[in-house]
C-alpha cells in the first residue's frame, strides 16, 4: 500500500461547507473544500472505497440548492481544490505506478484544470505532468501555482504558470517531510523536519521570486 502524504493544507475547512456534500462521499472519508462564490463550493471528497485511497477521491461542485455534481475522479486523497481566476479549478490527479519493495511508489502525477460552468463544463485542461509521490498544490501566486513536489529521495518547490504550464524551479532541494505551508505575499513559510536531524522541526521562509531560503525557527 502506498503511504499517505503527510502534507497538510493551511486553510481551515468550514464545517458548513463540508455539510453541503453530505451523502456525496464515503461516511467518515476525507473531504477538503474551497469556496468559489457566495453559493458555489468545490470539494475533493473520498468517493470510492479502496484499500489504497491515494487516487480514490473526486472533484465535486455544489451550487445554490442543487445536489453536488462530480467533475472528475482520480484526485489525490485529502487534497484541496485550487480555484483559478479563469473560473477553472485545479486538482492533483494521478495513476498508480508499479510497487517496488523497499521504495516509495512512483506514480504518474498531473495538475489538471477543470472547467466548472458553461457548455464545456467538466472539460479537463492538462497544465503539468510529472512523476513522483505527490505534487502538492501549495498556493496560487499571481500567474503561478506553487507546487511542493515529492519524489524518491528529494522534494522541491516548483512554480507552474497556470496559463502556459511553464515550469520554474524555486528551490531544487528541500527535506521531503513538509507538513504545513503559509503563503505571505511573495514569500512562503514552510513547516518541515530537519533533513539531518529528523527529530527537529523547522520553519523556513522561502522567497518565491529568487528561491532564497531563510531559517525562521528550529525546535
């Protein structure tokens, strides 16, 4: 079984938002929401019972008084949907790779933008494709999606232009244990474990423009 990601999104989920999807996902399953407008909510919710729930979630949208509608499947477990200025919603999707004993499974990973409204609702626009353990959607910074990419033995921060798919490496190597992020203008606070001393917790401030990393706290 593929180990579940330890990454945790920063924003808190409103219980009232989650309540809009009652009955649309597995009881007790993971759900993460993002508000699209005053009456529309997107959710990544666990829909399919599976021994390995890595890609068993779906993107759902609930508008007004209507029932939730599924827009796509194969979404990463317990990930949060990321609304774009275009009206699309970005989700991390994937296909499980081969199981190799003693090694983290390497999956096919994509960032897909899903059209929500209009005659082409549910259309999928592929923004980015790679392989690894997870391509965590950290934040939207201007025209770029900040991604924490975890691959065998290494993690990195990437910036992906959501219009063109152009990739920019912000930080080529980070400890692969990050479990909290907080975007602050042109900077990102990363809560991680120390690479050399995993028993220690760290907070680093990353300049998203030049990739400079400054240690804020260690304990």
